[in-house]
C-alpha cells in the first residue's frame, strides 16, 4: 500500500506544474491577429469571412476586420450594406485605419455614381501617404471618377497605376490606357501639353500618332507598331501590346470573291430590299465617286418629279424609311423644287478610307428572305461556298441569324434590340436610334446641357428617347426631358387654339439616376434630380430635339414660338425624318434656325451619287437613303476585317462617317444642316 500512497502524493504535487504547462502551451498556440496583414494585402476573402472575424474580435482588430468587410462588400456590389457598416465605424481610428476609411469613402461615392463627390474627396488625398496596394486603389478611383472620358489626368492616373499592379491586371491597365488614347481626336491629342520628364506618356502619345497616321492601312500599321516598339522598348505598351493592336498584328483581310446578299424581295419590305440591292450592285459593278468631306461645289438640284406612291408602314423591325431615320411615307409630300444645299465647310477630317472600288468579277448571289426560313437560306449559302454574307434586313431575321451561330462572316443590315458580340458579325442599320445617338453627340458638342425631346406618342418615340438619353448619359450629361405629341390633327387643333408648346417635360427613365440619396457619416450622396433640377442653366431647356415628319414639324416649330417667343434661348434640332429635300421656300423660311441631320450623300458630299440614287428611286428621298445604304454595304463588306479588328478604322460613307464599336455595331456620324433665310447651309 505504501507505493500506492506515494504515487497519489506525487501526482497531487505534480498537478500544478501540469496545469501551468497547459496554460503556457495554450498561450503559445493562440492565433495571432491577422487583420493587419489582411489590411496590407489585397483583401482576397469574401465579406462573410471578414464579418465573422469582426464579430469575434475587439478593439483595433475588430475595426480592421470591419474596414476589410466594407471593402469586400463594395467589391461584391453590396453597396447599401457597405454604407451601413461604414456608418458604424468608431471615431477613434489610428492613422492606418483613417487612410483606409478615406479610400473607402471615395469608393462608396463611386459605387453610388456620385463622380463629382468622389473627385472632390480625391483632391484632398495624397497618393504617397498610402501603402502600395492602397495606391493602386487610389489611382483606380481616379480612373473610375473620370468615367472613361479621355484626358491628360486620366492618362497620368493609368500610367501611375501600372507599376503597382500584378501581371494579370497589367493587361487591363494597358488596354484602358489605349482606349483613352484611341478615343481622342487628333485635335485633342495635339492640344495635350506634357512635362519633359514624362517619358512613358511621351511614348504612348507617339504610338497614338502612329495609329492616327496608319489606321486605314493595316500593313502600314503593323510596320509602324514594330518600329515604335524598337524606339520605346521600356514602355509598358511595348512589352505588352494593347489587345486591339495585337488584333492588328494578326489582321487578315476577309474575302469578297463570293458574296451572298440576303434581302426580302416580296411582301411589304420588298421595295426596301430591292432598293438596297440596286445600290449594292451599282457600287459593285460601276463603283462610285468618293465621298467628299470638304465639298467645294454646291450639288446640282435634282428636278422634282411626282413623288413615288407611299410605301407601306412595316411593323417587323426593318431598318426602313418608315421605321428608320427618314420621313413618314404615308404623309402627303409637296412637289416643290428641292432646296439648294450650300457646300458644307467640314472641319479637317481624320484619316479615313474612301468607298471600295468596283469589282464586277466578284460573284454575287441574291437570296430572298421572304421566300423561305432563314436557317435554310444560311445552310444553302454555306453549301454554295459564299465568303461573306450581307444581310438580312428584317430585325426578326437578324435575331434568328445570331441564334444560328453561323461560322460565316456576316454584315447584318439591322441590329437586334440587345446586341450580342460575335467575332464574325457586324451590324449596319439605318435606325432612328442610331440617328438619335448621333444627335446627342452633336448637341453635346455644341455645349448644350439641358435637352428636351419632342417625340411622337408611339413605340418609335420611346425607342428614340431611350437611345438619346442613354448616349447623353454616356457623355456625362444629366437628365433628359421628353414631351410627347399626338397626330397631325391634334397639332392642328393646338395651333388653332393658340395653346403652343411649352419647353417642359418629364424625365426619360434611361437618364434618371436610380440610387436614392444616402448620408454616410458627414458625407452626403445626392438623391436623383427632380424635373426642376436637371443640369445646366438652372434647369432651363437650351436644346430641343424633334422627331417629326415634315407635316408635323410644320405645326410644331410655330407652336414653340407661339408659347415661348422667338427669344426662348433654346436651339431647335430635328432628325432627317423631317427632311425630304422637296420643301418649298415658305417651309424653309418657317424652319429658319432649325438644324437637322442628314446622310452625307443628301447633304451634298457626293452630288453624282445623289443624282444617280434619286433618279433610281424617282426622287424619293426616303428610298434614296436606302440606296446609299446599299452602296455603303459594298464598302463595309470589302473592309469587313478592318471594321471587325482594327479599332478606329473609319470609312467616309454615303450614309455617314462609319466606325465600329467593340461589338462591331457600325456607328454613323451624320452631316448637320441648318435652315437660314430660305436656304439650307451647313450647321455652324
């Protein structure tokens, strides 16, 4: 029994030592505070992890996790939850935490689309005060606050950010730098003044010059890029070319030796299909005179003939005279002499390609999309060995085309409501939406800030309003107002009643910010503007864009003057829907001061083709635009690869200066004319 007693006593004496050892072991294995390390890193975890860590921590560690959670929530698009958590930050932050708080305040402003507020906060910050990963975020905030508008400050922010990024993020930075450079006009680029020690920026500007000089010639562009890389071997863009320029390096022209032209040749749309076919075949077989960007002679007026019979109004989405940016052919047309158009004095144009030369030997086969389903036509086209497809024209056929996943190169003559980018498809349409976007750019360039849209009470009016407002917002503009009008009979009653048209309206939904006003501590993010808070001139309308037929605008313009007087201060603009070229002198005098858009061919930039087109369509200006579309479709088909692959490639087309978006939607820059003392002159 003695040994047993001894063992118990020994165990009792050893117990305190064992407990102490366990306590020390526990202290040694307790996880150290990781929040500081996360703060100094790139915060890769999700918000759930950081919120959990915050709940399990205290003091500075808890605040660090809270800051990390806010950053992660913003990255995940959960801005409202991030704002609520931001409001709960304690007042007694250390210097490191205050720096993070200041960056998060900017990022919250950006998440709420308050770019002015974000810029104001950024002006109070100094990038050198931040850690390296925070500096990258600081410069990203500067980039985001610029909203993509090309400027010297944006270029400097991108250049400053590049060395701070990981390899996978460098390509995005370089592509964004090139996007800013290629979005500038040569005039904007020449106006830049940089410091002598900005070597990287100087290299980028030299590459921009190479691009300006050679973008219409892919082979010259390739050689120019290679030479630039030798001259600036240390430039980030030389080590890692912008993606758009990589595409130029691998450029291969598309073949037009065998063309399939897909058009409706029967039914309501046949007149439009056959007119486009006429223009396409004329350009292919005979060629056309190049479009003159600086005409020196007034086009010869075409003798008026009896207008063609009104064409049917279509409802299936065709880019047609009735649906597109042309007049309503169901209205009666006057048979007055065409108005003389003075030669536009265009500003110096950027280098652009003229229309394609004739190629009578190219094989052309016409397929009637009104005769059989599109999938059968596409199968036949592929079996026939076509190298490129031009068409279809109807919007529902274009939708089917996109869904078909055809491997053929296609220049569609319309575009779907929601464009899907396809490496082998470009979209070319004479749409009212396209014309409205061009109008937004033109009106913005003229310094206007508060536009009002006068549109018909119809689906067409709604589409035009949304397109204009979206483009206006992309340009940095504020709220766009709209006012709808009814039939010609209603307008006539308004004139007889002396009511006039007030320059007021309701906001277009596409231009109205959707975020509510939010207060973040002492930071206030404004609520959406009301009708009376639209930007510029204290909310007073300074531009009116009118979508109307000649008969409608003949009532609308006098009604505006009737209600607002001749000194309203608002400039009036109209789409080509109001212009038919056969308006009499009384109409031209009544429209005095009104600016309107028109395709270059009908604005006097190609008099010989204008005569040819009007002769082919019996002086119908609406169909003449479709004829010009056929001519331009030939040029686009011959430069399909350039439009698809070479950013900024431009064709001086008869329907506009033609460029392509990243999704290869063909944008048209139109000519703008103005009624002045009974004459039609280039808009100033």
